[in-house]
C-alpha cells in the first residue's frame, strides 16, 4: 500500500518532528539518572522520528509542491503518526483554553475602551 502526503503536510510534519528532535538530549538525561524505562521509551520515539526524516521527509526544504511518498515501515508510521495525532489533540485543547482567554481579554479591552470614549466624550474631553 502506497501512502502519500502533500508537500504542505510534509513541511508541517517536518517542522513538528524537527522541533521535537531538539529534545533528544532527554534520552541521555534519563539514562544518566538511571531512569532506563524513560530512556528506552524516548530512544524508541526519537528513533522512529529520525527514520521518518531520513527515509521520507528529508532534511531542510521539502520537494516544493510535490507529493511525498512515505516508505518508512508501516509499524513505524503507525507509532509516529499515532503520537503526533495525540500530541496535536492535546495542543489544540490547550490552545482552545488560551484562545478563549484571549477572546475574554479582547472583549474586556474593547468594553473598557468604549467606556473610556463614552465617559470622556460626556465630560467634554477629546478622546
């Protein structure tokens, strides 16, 4: 079975995985604390993500407008994309809270601004 993604999806995935790889030191940190369970889990996760980059996404700029065929083993793709799906859902949930808070702050600032104009105009002051 051939699995392809768009160039735009490739670029988004690459950015996400590349950012995640910046934490690869966590494997060493866990091992140095003798937390071998965490070191093993992280090592396997980073290994999967590196395979995706090396075998499919490539480093740096993508193919520019072309679809990308994913050749990485299906078990690796399943693990990587399941983790990405879960972390994306978690991020969306966290952002929804931030967006809601931002809307509340924006509404409050709008109302305060309107009140300032109303009061200052009533007092004969120029806004």
